[in-house]
C-alpha cells in the first residue's frame, strides 16, 4: 500500500529534528491520552516543559499534573492557542465541537491542529475551525504510555513537512504510521486501538483455561502475559523470519501444537476474529456519521 509511511522505533537523538525543540505545543484537555503523550515527550527530551502548555475543563487534574511535570498552564484555551505553534485537541469526541466554538476565533492561518478525537473526520474539524489551519488526525493506543504504541495519523494537506514533523514528535511513543483517512485509518483504529482490548480478551480466555487446570489466578496471569510477551518479542526480534516461519518452527507435523492449530482452523477462529474487526469498523463509521 503506497499510502502508508512507517517511521522506525525510537529515532536516534541525532536524527531528531532540532527545529522541533523550538515549537510550542498546547493541549486542550489534559486527561489520560494528553498526559501519556506529554510524559513520553518529557522522558525522551524531545520537548522541554517550558514548551508544553495545557488547559483542562476542571482545574484540579491539570494543576496536579502541571505541578509534577512543570508544564505551562495558561489561564484560558484562547490565550494558549494564540501563543503556541501546535494545538492538540485532546478532549472526548462528544466535547470537541462545542469546545471549538468557544475558541474558534483564536486559531491562526497555517497553525497545526492535531485531533485525537476518535470517530471525528478531519472535514468536521476543519469546518468547525474558522481559519486555514493544517489539520492532522492522530490515533494513538494505550501502549504509547510505555513507548510501545502504534500511532496512526492522516493530514488534510498531506505535505511532507507536516508528515515529518508529526513523525518526529510521536516516534518517542512507538511506531508511527501515516495513512489516508478512510478505510486504512479505520483499520488502523480497530487493529491498534481496539486491538489492544481484543488481545486482553484473548488473554483472559488463556488465563481462565489455566485456572481451570489447577493454577492460581496470579500464576495463570503471569504465565499468560509472558506467553504473549514472549511471542511478541520473538516476532519483533526475529527480523529474518516472518510470522508464518516462526509458526512453522513451533509446529511439528502431527504434534501437540499442530493438533491445537488444526482445531482452531476447523472452528474458524480467523472468521470469528475478522467478523469482530468488521463489526468494530461499522461502529467507528456510525460514530463518525453522528459527529
Ligand atoms: N485513551 C485512549 O486510549 C485513546 C486512544 C486513542 C484516542 N483517544 C482519544 O483521545 C481523546 C482524549 O481521550 P482521554 O482518554 O484522554 O479522555 P479523558 O481522560 O476524559 O480526557 C479528556 C479531558 O478533556 C477535558 N475537557 C473536556 N472538555 C474540555 C474543554 N472544553 N476544554 C478543556 N478541557 C476539556 C476533560 O476535562 P474534565 O477533567 O473536566 O473531564 C478531560 O480531562 C479522545 O478524543 C479519545 O477519542 C484516546
């Protein structure tokens, strides 16, 4: 697919665009995802606390976080938008449009606006903001908090400079993938963001089966986590072997693994998973239409 661009994990510091460090970034909404992103930037030293600004609807949460991380807290979102280069819209999708109405006049031409709002097309955001801004839609997932995220984005301008800027900014949090808004972005949302939930569901089945076979909950949990982690790490670090080859390496003909795999195929596990992915895509579409 020629519409997808991937940036490598954790760029070397020397490759990091030093222009980035001079940019001021402001978050409207300082909840879970904003805090995850800010922590990632501060830990990787890609931006300093003096260049990170945030506002939040209820002050308590922001105050506590800002004191701890020494980030800037302007007195209003309008004031913040006027002094930053990049605005990150980090509130829940249902709060987004009414909030933009309140500070829409503060945006300036060519400012970069990054929206984290799930199910909210870029056209809706561009229409709500009354200035010719550059908009990017970003879909991070929760493993971004441990720098193992999959972070998808698309832009309304598709200019190289904006793409590189977003990749430099977000690669400290994981794998950054550019795609077009539409089918590929939906698939990325479902596989990476909802996908974390799907994997947890599978892990719960795994743990429960172990518990039914005599392991206590804690041990069963640990065994499950290590099995998923071990398989993922092995796949990540076996750069010469693809997933099919790794599978072949653990499967001897007519052996134990083969018996389990045959049963998975007979029961059409793949069909069940694909069906669930498609259902999640349909829900994402429904939510987009209701914005
Ligand atoms: N969490 C994830 O895994 C994840 C993954 C991908 C995308 N996202 C997207 O990221 C966005 C944020 O999600 P989240 O999980 O971080 O939600 P969250 O923890 O609820 O944070 C949202 C924050 O926005 C604040 N807020 C609401 N309206 C505001 C306004 N008008 N001005 C300033 N602040 C305002 C809320 O303030 P209060 O303290 O008053 O509620 C809250 O702290 C959502 O659009 C979501 O779709 C999240």
